C-alpha cells in the first residue's frame, strides 16, 4: 500500500543514515556500510508526489520526544497548554451541562435521532462553531476546550458527542479557516458557527476507506457556458452528518486533459458543495445526492452516503479557489488532524 511504501522508504533511508553516522569512520567500516546503503536506495521504489506531500505535511510535535527514547513528561506538559480559559470553563460548566441534562439516551436510541430541542440548542449555542474564530461568529476555543466539551457530552450520549465533534474537526470549517478564500470564509464560517449550515466531509469510499491516495472519485476540468469548472463523479459512504448536511466537503482526484487550468494543478482536490443554490453555485449542483442513511454500530448519529454522477462544480467551489486545485492532499493531512488527534480520543 501507499502507506507501507512510504514507511519502508523512510525507515530504510533513516536507518542507512544512522548507520553511516554511528559507525566508526575508518576505512573498512565505510567500505561496508556505504555500498549497502546505496544498494538499498536503488532497490526501494521512488515515492510519488502524493507520498512526498504526506511526508512533508505538518510538523513534528511531542511524538519526536516519544520516539527519541528519552521523553521528558515535564517538558511536554510545559509545552502544551492544558488549562481552560475562564470563558471555556464557563461554557463547559453551563451550556455543556445544560445540554447533557437535556439528553435522553433512551429516547435518542429509540428515535435514532436527537430531539428537535437538542438540535436547536446545539445550533443556537454555537456547539458547532467552537473552533471557529470569534470574528467569524464562533467561540474561538482551543483544542483542549474542544476535547473537554466533547468528552463531557460523550459521557451522556455518543450520538450527541459525534454530532458536535464533526463540525469542529473533520470539517469543512477547519479547512475553510486555514485555506478558504476571503469570500468563502466570510460566507460560510458565520453560517457554520451559528448552525445555519450543517457540514459533513466526504472522504470515505466503498473501495478505499479513508485512504485519500487510493480513492477513485474523479473530476475532469471543463468549460461550460463560459464558466470554468469540473465534472465530478463520486460515491462516498459512512459520511457523518450527511443525511442532514447543507454543505458537503468533497475530496476527489482532478485531471485536466484539455489543459484548461491557468492556475492550480491536477491531483487531489477539495471542494465545498452546497445542497442549495448560493453565490458559489448560483445554479445549484444538479445531481448531488445526499442521503441513504447508514446505521453504524447501531448508534443514533446521522451517517450516510454522498453521491453524484458527472456533477458540474464551478471552480469557485474549490476550497481556496481555482489556484488550490491539486492541493487537497496537503489540506487533508494538515487540516484533519484535529479530528483524529483530538475529537476521537475525547
């Protein structure tokens, strides 16, 4: 697999360098190590651009200390802030406590849905906008507060915790905040923060799971009625919040056989697909189908499919605009870590 190839390549190269550095630098040692290292370099497959992007995305955090073999718990605790602000603590003690009291786990399991009152409370109190900056209408909370809120809700209802978790982690709010155009941020982030729009993110597919490098969803750059866009065909499943989503973050592999792109590039691309007409998709997106609910593990949170056959998506829907086509892998690797590193453990 792509992951194993990247890991093998990295491990062999790192081991080779370590051997060269640690072996006494006398003639016989160098004579033995150098040929072995060079031979390993020749037989290992070359990494692709996608694999290189994965290796170069993000930074090294406390995992560097762990793998050094001599981690310092004191330094790790000093480096990362694990104290809530007064506002974050108040939200945890008040709004979050009220939400937990509103939850009826038996009724949620019976109805396979949150009650209308719980949905309304989550939206009105910006539970879906905890990590969105304040100047866009969100709460502007840090990762620790995000984790504590999700952890507390999960103690009462997994379905409710997942409903709150996804907009704050798996996106597309996180991706918009880091990569969106000013127009996209100004339109979507306040709507996401106030629960006007409910987001979901379409990555998982029936053949590739959540491995973006192996997905088969494809888009082709085209020009229609004077508008540059893409014809995109996709089949996503197990997408949390999909049955109730009003905006879908979609990852797909883009190609440009007719060389129409003047900026950006081919490759994995991430776009925002609204389920209704808006300024980025003035004619709507005919063919976009959100629904067919799944029942993962018998839990009550919303989960379903996102499908489309040759859907025309204007270039204005790409997160970051046309110049960010082909940069989806970097977005996924750097932007979705919050969900896998914070929300799920919480």
